[in-house]
C-alpha cells in the first residue's frame, strides 16, 4: 500500500514519549522514531524532571530533527500527568504513546495509520509485540496472534482484551484517534489507568490489529510495573506523588474503576450487564488475590508503623 498523504497543516501522527530517568534506552527509542517509514510525524518528549541525562538526550534529538520537540517539568508530577500533557500538546489526528525504553520498527506507524484509514469505525490500531530484555535479546512475544475485535460486541471486546492481555492497545504502541482519547478524558490518574482507558474505549468502538510484529517492548528491572509486588504507597505514588494517606488500596481502586467503566458504558442495560460480566470473569475473579494483597500490605505497614510522608520517585524508564 502507498503511504498515506501528508497533511500540510498538521502531522499525520503525534508520538508522545514520556520519560523519567530513561537515559539508558531513550536514544535507541528516539532513533527508531526518526527511522519510521511514515515521515509525516511529530515526536514530543516529555521529561518528568529526570536526573540522569534523559533531558540532554531528548534535546539533542530535537536539535537534529525539526519533527522532534521537548517539554520539561520542574518536578516529577507522576505518570498520568506526564502522559496526558503529551495528549494535550498533540497536533495530529492520531496519537501514540511510546515508552522511553521501547522500539517501534520502521513500518509500525505507517501500517497502523493505514489500518485506521481502512477501518473508519475503529479507534485504535496496534501491531503485534515482541518482548526483549535489557540487552535487546528476544525473550518472547505477546499472546496476540490473530486478534479479532471487529466481529465482537462490546462485552466480547472487553473479554478478549483481558483474556489475551492485549495491553499494547494503550501502552505498547497503539495508535489512537486523538479526538477520541481527549473525549474520554485521557489516561486516568490511578494505578492501572491504562486498563480502565482500554475498557472505556472497547465498549465504544472496535480495535484493529496489524498482523506483523512491529513493536518491541523491553522488559527490565527498572520499570514502573515492578512496583506491583511491593509497597502499596509506592504503587499509588508513582501515579499520584501527592498521596499523603498512610494506607492505599490500588487494586481495589482499579477493580472499582473497571466495573464502573463497564456499568456506565453507553449501551443498553443488557449490554452493560454483559460487559460487567466480562470484567468480572476475565479480570476481577482471576485476580482476586491482588485484593487480598492490598489488605495484607496495608495491615503490615500499619503494624510496623511505617509511613513516609515524603515521596521520592524511583528510577523508571517506562513509566514512562
């Protein structure tokens, strides 16, 4: 297929790269975006007050390529704030978050844009994902072969999203219609907000998959998702650094948000009920232990009298 026509007033895709202390991999990430076969793009790097040289890497890329620009912060304001200011700054009709440690292969943006052009009813296009380690060695792939969201009703789309762990539609290279993303309020300010956003989008419109493996997601020890097994306050403060309460229940909050997103979907009551059933059967029930972990971790924290009022964000390349 031919490359989509280049718009004169605005780029075809805005790529937002949120980063906090991601210098180790950021250069490779930006080089991959520079090499995209779809040339009509803008790349915005949002540095969340990094202390490791990330800002210098981003500024160098912007100096070398006029399609790149950088926005800064006076302090780390959390993951959702950094992600969402990229959406606000976007000029293109399509938008993609690109983690600062992930790599988009050359045809990723082109193929996703073509998929959206060919499927007007879809709001997200995504390619298949390869998993690599910190050194770039392939360690696996997502369970994403032959995903079909287009033939399913809203409850079926939500069920497929959770059953096959299709988290790439938001965080791993999904190209989203910018207007839809803004209409839905962007990334929610909570732990697991990407899942909530995906549910809210899935109940409204289908997603479309590009069958090739065109996005490379890195797995390493400095990622934000590593906090899932740790302290509940750390889990919450990555997303809300101003959290001052001595306890937090991130998993309970997430489950409630997912169920509310399903129950308030713009569907008939049978459709909403079926969608709630999908969230329960494919997420809440299989992950019930996470709710127990919340209770246990808070109890341990209170028993030990542990409460740190001042939050210091940890190094994380892919909260970013």
